């Protein structure tokens, strides 16, 4: 008997074989077929057997790769009747769109603004087939499908909107020229063209990541009975080069794990990225197939057009399939640009069976196959792939469609490495393109060498057909719609007022104050269900475990196990209608959740209130690109940087110590950044944020903002709220107390200084205030700077108003008006954070901050190291006063020695 596994160890060796002879017979049969008919025949039989076993329901691991052929054979493609459209009419529509996309970019190149032509040229049928038959608009249920358009293909989408009558020639001529107010953004951008684009996608990799979490959030809305959006489908159009971005594939397993069959990736495999081939020496389609299959996705490959059917029918030995599998991508690109003789020698000449096959093929047939016939360029094959994707249940689908980059643009573009950087066609190239596309554009229309736009007329059959197809599918697409939503009712004032009285002698961290506030807000009968708590596997760190049993952790499967802590009050509860999104260790995934929830008001007409709480160091530093995406997409909600600051995380050290997140946040125009010191400040900021983003915004206020709050894990006594400070809390600065109101005794004519502190630093300022009075006879007033960034923005706006001839004084200057003593600012961040406002402070200014790298130690030692503790503040204050001659210079040295600095 032959050993079925030979000498190679196998995992099957540890399992009992109840009939070793039968096993040996199967192995011998396979050996016999291999010997008699060749390895291709043996492999074919094995594949057929595995396919049959899968169809019979046998539990077998799936192969990660299939041959380099189409998943759906031509015989299984829909007939003309099933196709449900006029293919010739759609060919003419696509031709107009190809032309206008190229014309728009070429005309713009005269102004130096450029644009990308080759991407849409390769992907045109991937979009047109979807727009004509699959992509649902918003005029039905207000949601429709969600389309993530590949950014470099935007000219083709604009061209279609022009044919549809949604854009004019003037719009197209202002492509990439927006400053005049009538232009088109270069890429999908909701903030710049808010009636058309829903999702910004050109920060590559974020589109696929966001698409997955959008599909997941659609299920969340449905399962929580907020809105049934089960009819919505998410389509993400991506480039094969884009899949190199780690974010592109970061959440593939989540999509499969949760069975997101409401999601389809369409990857345009033109085998090229920006500088050359994607996988020059390998095969990107096969790599992606294995990656997606391994993650649990359904994979549909649409690689070859109908012209290849004749070749595959001749492949009785499997030589053609073997050759297609071994030829690297860069060589496939070369075939697209070479003549038939080269292809006969290099492709067919490598195998005797292929040499014989090539004798049966004309040069024209070879060129048709290798130059033109790709699955992504044939609408029937694209339609079949999309139909299969929608019909597949239980997992998401990825469609790998092979195309030619620069298709129809002529020999100067097609498959050339430089085509991504090529921004225009010559007049002669346009005329060749016109003839290829059979467009009725005369030579006389090329006035003065300017390429004309083409349009068959508003009442032309092509336009009527396009509009009828879109009407049947629910209206225009892509389209962004903001439904007129009633403002959300404001929670009861008592919810926020509960923090005004302070905590007495009890020490409470502002992180815990925020969590307690949210616990009260999610109980609100009117708006509680609209809160979306998001946390990346740190809920217990932030004291949120009490929300587990009351709100539940969202899981589409519910809870299929008995939790280990079921007998505890705060047990780990998962539920299909759970409210908390506990994402595991993924800040990027959590941000994608936040973006989907924060834009539900426009995507689905449902206002949701997300708050995403995270280690502040792991937010803006890791995912600032997504925070730009959030601003681009006009998202609303609360980002909460917890365990904030450089010195409040005892022992955590460099990688956890945040000394700069408010600085990064300040660069984002949509982010309102606050660093509150006290619980009542947190409550006041959240209350106003709910009003501004979801309630009755004041005239001129922009609702399309989001908040970034830093909160701390250091328990401190929370004081009662002073009277009359609400405006200052929201504007960014108010006087918390004076030396006199703090009950400190001062000598007559005592020197005075103003201490401005933000966040946890105000507690060191208060300690320094006491030391200055008791040990140095200096009076200090303490100010809470809740937002250095908002103070700066207000000052910048005041400066701009002055240039317009308007009289306006920055708030920070008004707040400090009448103060004739110097100002010392301190925060738990780098000095650059408080220094944002220095130029608008008329008083003598200096600052302290935690600059440099973090380190592991106690809070006290870390603050001494960075020179921001109370004693360091005292020395800095004395030094500032000594420079002004208000205290003896010797006091600085004495203080430094006394405190061991």
C-alpha cells in the first residue's frame, strides 16, 4: 500500500483513518490520472471534486486561489432579456462620458490645474453599468445605496452629471478651479460639493475602510430599530494599487465575520499604480483573491472578455491557463502595447501546445484578445458580476475586474507607465478617439485647437434613457441629501446642572465626570437612543463598564455564550440591539465607526450622536487623516481624548504620554478643541455642543463641526461652578479666582501675576497661587483656559475683520482688559499649545509646557522633570516679575534652591 502522504508530516496524521486502504486507493487513482493524462487533468479533477463537495455541504477548507480566468463563464451570463437594458444606447452614453471626461481635463490643463484621465478610461463600464442598473438613489427611502467613488475617476462622474443636466459646461470648465465659487473639486469632496458627493475617498485606503464600517453601521441602525436600511447596499470602487494601503485591508475580517452581504468592493485591476505596475513580477489579482478569500469574502473575477472564449475552448491540455497563471503583470502590460508577432513568440512560444494553438489564430484575433478584450470593458460581464454580488448572501463580495489603464485614449496612453501623470490629449488623439467611439463631432468643432465638449442634446434618446434609468433606480447618483430634520430636543438642564455644585471633598477625574454625564444623557427619553458610544477595547480603563449591562455591546449575533462574569452586576453583555460599539484594538476602525455615525443625518436622514473615547495619544497622532476625512464629510459628534496630557498617566511613559494632540487638532478647521479643567466645564461644553450640532444653532453658526475634548484620569476635587462664567467656558477663557477670593493674605502693594492654566494644569496653578502668596507675598489670579485654539480662531477672525474695515476686539484681549500684571500660561502639553494666543495678549507673556519626549515615572516626578509642577510655576512667575523689577532678582535663586530645582 502506498503511503498517501509520503514523508511529509500532515495535520491529518493525528486523526484516525478508519480505512487506510481506501485512502491509499484514492491517492493511487490521483497518481494514475497524473501519469496518464498529466498534472493539469489531475488538478482539474481535484478542483471539480472539491467544488462538488462544497455544493453537497461538506465542511472542507476552501482553496485560496483559482485559475486566472473568469469566475462566471460566458454561458452563465445574463441574456439580453435579463440584462434589462439597451446595450447599444448604453455604449453611446458611455462614449459621451469618456469624451467629456478627457475633454474636461485637457481643457483644464491649459490653466495648469491638470487632472487624471486614464483611471476613468479604464473603469468607465464599471461605473456606467452600476449607474444604469444597480445603484439606488435617495428618492425612495431617503438612503439609497452608498457609493465610494475612486477619487481619480471623478472626471467621468462629472461627465455623466453633465450629460444628465446636473452640471453645465461652465462647471466643467471650472474643474479644479473652485475659488470663484462655481468650480468642481478635483476629487469627491462633500464639503466642496455637498449636493453631489457623500464620501471623500482620495486619501487612499480610507475609502475601503470607511465603506466596511458604513455597511456595518447600516446593520447597526437596522438592528437597533433606528431606521430599516436593509435595502441599502454599499459599493466601494478601488484601485488595485490602493490595496497596498494597510487601511484598505484592515477590516476585511470584520466584514466577513459579521456577514456584511450589503457590501461590495469593486477593484479596478488595471495592473498599474501611479508610477508603474502594481505587482510587476507577480500577479495582483491572484494575490488579492487569496487575501479576500482567506478573510472570508466571496470573490468574483472578471478578467477576460468574450474574445478569449475561443482560446479557452482550444485549451484541451491546460497550457493556456498555466501560461496565464505564470506570466507576471508587467509582461501582460507589455503585450497590450506590442504587435502580434511579439505576442506569438513571447506568450505562445513558451509551450509546444500553445504554439499549435497560435497557428489557429489570426493576428487580428490575437490583438483583439491581448489589446482590447478585458472583463472590465464588457458591460455584460460587469453586469453578471454585480448581479452575482447582490445575490450572494452571508458574506461581502469583492469583484476583481481586469481593465486597461487609459483604454480608448489611444496608443500614447494605454498601459503606459506614465499615464497617471499625463493630463491631456492632442487634437489628433482626440480625433482618433472620436472615430473609435463613433461620436458625431466634426473637425470644424475643434476651434483654435480647443477640444469641444460633446452633448447630444437635452431631449436626445441617450439623455432620456439615462434619466429614465436613474428615475427607476430612485433618482440621481451620486447625490448627498440633507433632509430637513427637526432639531433634537435638548436634554433637561438638571442633567448638566448636577455638575455645577462640584464634588465637595471627593476627588473625581474629569474622565469619570464625562462618563457619568453620558450615562445620564443616554437615559434621556427623547434623545438617549441616538447616542452611539464608541470605544476601542478600553472601556474599563475609562470606567465605562457600568454601561455594558444597561446599553449592551452591539453584535449582529447577539450573545451566543455565557459570559464569564454573568453573576456580576456589570457583566459583559452583547446584544443584537446593543448600543455600544466596542471595536477591539483598532483606533482606525473606531474612527470609521464615528464617521459613519456622525454623518447619518445626511446619509440616512437620522441624527445620531456619536462619542468616541480613546487614549488621547492614540487618537490624533494615529488617525488624524481620518479626522480630516470626518471634517471633509461634514460629520458631527464628540471625540474624547481620555487619559490626556503628558504627565497624568503614571508609569506609562513615552508612547502613552500625549503632549501635542490639541496642537494637531488645532490644524483641523472643523474641530472645536477644548481642554476642560473641571466637571462643570465638561458639562457646559457638551451641552452647548448638543445645541450647536443637533439643536437650535444660532444664526451664522456652522453645525458641520465636531468637538474634541481632553479629559484626565487624575482624581481631583471638583469645585463648584462660579457665577457668570458660561461665556468664558465656551469662548475659551475666564477668571476662576483671585488671590483674595481664594482667601489668601497679601502684603500691601503686593506684586501680581496672572496664571492661565488648562486642563489638569489648573490644579498646579492653584497650588502655585497658594505658594506665591504664603511664601513670597505675591498675588496671583488663576484663569481657566478651556480652549487655546478657540481663543486663537476668534482672534484670527478679529484680525480679518479689521482688514475689512470692521471694528472688532479679540475675546482674549477683552477678557484680560484692565489687567496690568504679567501673564504666565501653563498646560500639560508642549508650550506651542498655549503660545497659540501669545500675539494677542497685550500683557507681558510667558509660558510653561511639557516639551520633549515623555518618560515613565510618578506624576509628581514627571511634572518636576518637565518644569510644570507648582514649584516650577512659582519660580517662573518670580522670574517674570523680577525681569519687570517687581520682586528682587535674588528671589528667583532662593526659590530655585528652596524647591530643589
